[in-house]
């Protein structure tokens, strides 16, 4: 995920008659990076539309009708990864757990293009992609429809005045809690000590309990973990990963 400080409001001229008013949401971060390779542009043109989880955007779903996950994924349980970066963890989980379907959110289009290439290489078919703001997806996910969620190496927003932009704030955690099934797991990985502190304060307030019973529970990665490029960068720079597991109450 990006830590660029630019922002852009997400709005239209107005809702259709009888539809919910479109929320004003500032988006902080980058949507585009370096110029995409032609092969990556091809992935976006040919593969992305077919991987949509359903009608998520306000323009295509102004009434905010809930997604029909049964129609989209059949009897598979549905997982969610917020900010999948380059997609290596998401594809790994899809290959390791073919019994689950995974929806990934990522507004950074370069990361989306990287994921599409990995999907082709791995040949997995149990993934869906929302190339935009997770809050728009939360709007249309049915209540208690998600069985597991991942937040891995999110934007750290290190300056104190920017901490309200972090995912571990009520603006994001409350809708996440709404769409997670009771008893489902929420995994958070970060190498930023202050992000750990804020996570341990804010996530329980949103309806979760931290499952750690000893230091090894947050020092060791999960059994089905794959180290991402963000984690490898943290390790090279001497930062310590933390692996936090919460359960939706």
C-alpha cells in the first residue's frame, strides 16, 4: 500500500431518485505509480472486469444493493484482503485454500496489475478484485458475510497528524466488523511499533478480541503465511514484524 500524501474526494453530482446519498470520502494515497508495461496494461484490459466481485462502485450501484456472494462464489466461504500490495499473499492463500474465495481491495493500479499477472501464473480461479476504496466494498457486502480478513503491512502514516488516516480507526474498523461473521479471524501484520499500539487499542473497541496468550503468538507468522515484499523490506531495514490475530466477538 502507498504512503503518498495526496488525496482525492470520491463523489458524483448526486444519487438517483430514492438512492442513498453518496458519501464524501477523502482518499489518501496514490492510485498510479510508474508507467505500466504493455503486458500489465493487457492484463487490466482483458482480465480485470471478469474478476469483479459484483457491482461495487457508486456509478454502477447507486442504490448500494448488497452483493450476491452466493451467485458469485457458490458455496465457498468468502475472505477479504484489504490492500493486497503486489498480490503475492492473496494468490498464495487462494492456492493454499481452494475451498475459500478471496476478495482483494487495492486502489493502487500498479499493484492490481501485478496481482493479475500472478493470477495467470498460478492458475487460481477463486479470487475477486476490487481496484478501489475498501469503504465502497464495505457498503455493499452483506452483514456477517466474510469469514476471514487480512490487513498486511498497511500504510503506516507515521506522522501523528496523519494517524486518523490509518485503517485501524473507527471509519474502517466499524464497517469491517459489520461484514465479518461472529467468530471470524482478522489478521494484522505490521512492522511499525506505533501501529501495533494503535491496533491493540482500536481493534478491540470495534468488537474484536486479541487472541495472543504468549509473545510467540505475535512474534511467529501464521502457518499458511508467505513473506511479502513489504516484509522483506522491513527485515532488510531492521524492523521487527508483528503478527496479530483477532476474533470477531
